[in-house]
C-alpha cells in the first residue's frame, strides 16, 4: 500500500492464526482471536495499512475493489469487528469505550499470487479483516450466552389472520434454482410482470420478497432493530411480501458495495409497517443472546 506519515501504520503478514508474519511477530490467536470459532481457510499473504481517521465525518463504508483490495473507510472499531465476524454491534460486550468512538481507515490487499482459494472474494475480505484485527489491534474475545432485551415476533390479530402484504408463496425456489443451474437461466427468477419470485430486492423504501422463509425475515429484523428477534408466529414455509418502511441509519458496516437506502420521512417505522402490512408485531421481551466478550484489544501503534 505504501502509505506513510502521521497516523499511518503499515503491516505485512499472513492472514492465518498460528503463523509468524513477515515482521517476525507471532500470531497465536485461534481463528483471529475468537475462542471456539471455526478456523478460517488457508493463509492469504496480504498487505494492510491502518490510519486513524480524524475527518469528523459520520459516514463509513466497506468496499471491494478490483485486484483483491478491500477498504473499510472511517470505520468505528466496533463496527469493523462486527463486519469481520458477521455480528451485530449489540453482540459485542466488554469493550473499552474508545472502540465506539475512534475511527480508522483500513486498506487490505491480498497479494496477486494468492493461488487457488475455496472461498469467494467477499469472504477473502472478511478473512483479511479478521487478521488485521488480531494482529494490529491484538483482538481477543470469547463467546458467551447472556439474557438480554429481545423482540418476539408474533401475530398481531386475535384471530391470527395475516396482513394484506403477506402471502404464502406458491413458488418452489429450490426447483427453480436447480433448473437455472442446469440451463443457465438468469437468477433471481421473475414473474411476467417483473416481480421477484425468489429472493429480496429494495426499491426506495419498499422491500419486496419472493419465496422468503420466515427465518430470513427474522434475521432482517435483527439488523433493523439491533436486538435478537424470536420467531413465535408459527408460520412455516416460504412467503411473498412487500414491506414499506423508513429504515434506520445502519449502525454497523454494510456489505461490500451496498449503499444505505434513501429514507422517506413519510414512511412508517419498521414496527408500524410489520403490524399494519403483515399482521405481525414485535413484542419487547428478554431472551438468550450470543455475545462476544472482548478479553483484549489495543490501540494500534507504529512498528
């Protein structure tokens, strides 16, 4: 990367716990600092540059660029940990306050001679981010299950009827996926009117889903509400639905290439939309939450 100057930290190493990097620092953390996590794939040689961001901007993003380069710009360290390990920020506990305040620009580049890897380019970016956290911030954590505030997703109406925008899907998405794999047909499939049959799409403040399991919608609600959501609807199978609402500004990092949605001030909140449009509601409750408790984390210092 070659950047230098005040606040610039450069590091060359291998994205692999238990290896010794090019600077001679031993990396002995299990799966990049998280006890009990499934080990990552084979090591990926990389170069990483970390800079403190003092712009004062509230905007942050992650992005994948051609040539194996991955950027995390103006990122709070809490959000970078959440992004790298597939968490929501509320699942990170035991951290010093500065990880929610200090912001960093992290540039990670896999070397061109990586060779065959069994994971996609986005996963390579996550793997590199985990390595940088472990090696540059001394990140170590362990998993626990703790009782925390949560939401129960339940039917809102006494007769159990559903809202006007929620319908059982007649589409067999598994069958269509198999056929598309054999024929090379475009994916996701769409109806003659252009409606998505399998998957999820966003247009403005309207979310449209086809053949969508309730478990996937449950995970979507976790991201929106920043709480664990427990599905108590009893709704099995796949569903077609539309949901128009004003999303909150994302608290954590977005996936590479994903921009935050535009917000319509006249659109209902997610809580109102779920109840009025889908006939469901989110009741406040408590439940077991998987959290990662930070055992060690340090401000990065120059080599």
